[in-house]
C-alpha cells in the first residue's frame, strides 16, 4: 500500500526535487501537484512541465482539493504559503512536511494551531548529516560550556532570500540548548562598524551568499589557544528531498502535533 502525496510549489527548485524524490520512493505515490493561482503550469501535465514524458497528473491551483486526495503533503514554499497550507492540511488530516524557512513569530503561532489537528513535521534541514550535526553541536556546547565562544557560518546560493538559514538557526538552537540559554537573547548577527568586544555567551552568525552553493554550515567553538570546528557540506539537494520523504512515511499514524527531523531519525 503506497501513500498518496501532494507536492506544493512544484515549479520551484525544491518542488522539482521533491517530485523526483516522490517518484523514486517505493512507499510514496504522487497524486497531487500544486502551484499558485495564475501560474502558467496550471492545467498542464506535470511531466510535460518538467520537460519529460506525461505523468497523467495535472498541476492544480486548489491545494485543498489536492490535499483531500492525499495522506502526505510536502511543502518547501514560502512562509505565508506554508501557513495557509498548514490550515488546509489540518482540515484534510494530512501529514504536513514543511521545509520552508524564514518564519516569523506570527507564522509559528499559526503553524502550532494547525498542528493540533494534524501531524506537522518541520525542519530547517531534512538531511541526516545536518541533524546529526545538530545533536553533536548540543553535546559539544554542553561539554565545553558557555566559556567557549560559538560562531556559526553558513553559505548558500545567491538566490536564497532568508538569512541566517533555517539550518544555521537549528544549529544555534542546539548550541543554546547545550549552554542552557535562550537563542533569542544569545543571538548576535549582522555585525558592522564599531561593535565593541564580543559579548559573553553570545552565539554569532555569519551568512554568505554566492554562486550555486547548495549548503555549507560550520559551527566554531573558540577559546584561548584552541578551536573545535564541526562542519557539514551538502552537494546535492536530493538529500533534503529524500529526507522529507522519510519524514512523510514516518508521520503516518502518529498523533497530531509538531515534530522535528530528530524525532523521525530517533535522535
């Protein structure tokens, strides 16, 4: 028995990858593909839109109709779109796998409300390696203590619109948890000009953008005379899509609520 699934934002960089991952996965059957109203793919066969053979699946602009046929929704779109999709996924009782980043507090409150009625799995990064890096970051931060300075450096392609990346924020949360602190208070990003000495307990962020970089993340623990550096490099976006498929399968039959990729991986 395969799981019927919908991919939202199918024309986007990650949408295309999610479609390919769904087609490859033995437990996923793609039954829905959506785009925003007015998009030129609406009403056309998805396979032909992607430059291949017809798939017999028409791109739609009504996500609720697609979700009603699905048990899993894969959503790497935009904060506003993902919040709207969350409400619809809750109505349809779909597992909602969210890889969108850049959410603000009001978005997060709406996502939490939707998760009272559906399984919602949200992560800034769905790769196994990155989630292991988060676990390691928390453990190293706890072991070394807040006396060690923490800096997080990330680099992505030139088209990425949010900074720091969702993955960098995941790593920052892990470091703050290891220190027993609050990332909102410890976070230090966008340094410029006469900033003064580094604040004790701060967790620094630097965001680099350029070229076609898929994703690089480095966590630096620095103290007098030594540094410990943890790093992950992604060279293929399919690692995120395959991880999302794993999450969509894992979420079936789970109780409504918000979950993370670390839950999926048992970390």
